[in-house]
C-alpha cells in the first residue's frame, strides 16, 4: 500500500511539473509575441536564449530578422498552441499562427531552460501535414 501511495505521489508530482513547464513555455512565447506586436524589440530579445542573443547581438538586429523572415510572428493574428514535445534537454512547442491575410503558419519553437527560466532557442517554419511545400 505504501509503495502504491509513493508511486501515485510521484506520478502526480511529475504531472504537475509537466503542466507547469507547459504553462511557462506558452507564457514565454506569448510574451514575446506581445512584445513584437508593440515593436518592443528590446523586450522581445529578453526571451531569446543565449545562442540567439549571441548570433544577433542587438535587439535591433533581432527585430530586423523577425520583420523580414517571420512577418507572421511580428504581426500575428490568432495564435494556437499545439503539441509540446520533449526533445533532448529541452522542448519543442508547435504553434499555429494566422497572419493578417488569414493564412495559417505552423512554427516549431525550440525551448531551452536557463537560470533565468525558459528561453526561445530557435524558431522554424514547418509544413502542415498534408500540405505540399
């Protein structure tokens, strides 16, 4: 009976931890999207992982990359969080973003846990299942 109780307690603890990570990851992505909508690239840059910060060096460079390469992220319409998968030491959050023209885009957000919390380590545009590139 004691082993069953311990097993259930561990399972419950793992479930709560996973739910907290899910919520924290979605919060970071949402906060960055909100910063982009306000053209607050300084704030948006704070959600980037060290590898991204090293590549772009300044919020201005980062903002230019987002405006040119990810306009649906810079000016998102409806945002829907889809699957969250553990990959290596982090997670990948799939996000569906509808742009201003009503076109759906699917993005994979690579998430990395740092001493400052979850950070975005990369974003890739992915093709929706059943859609030819």
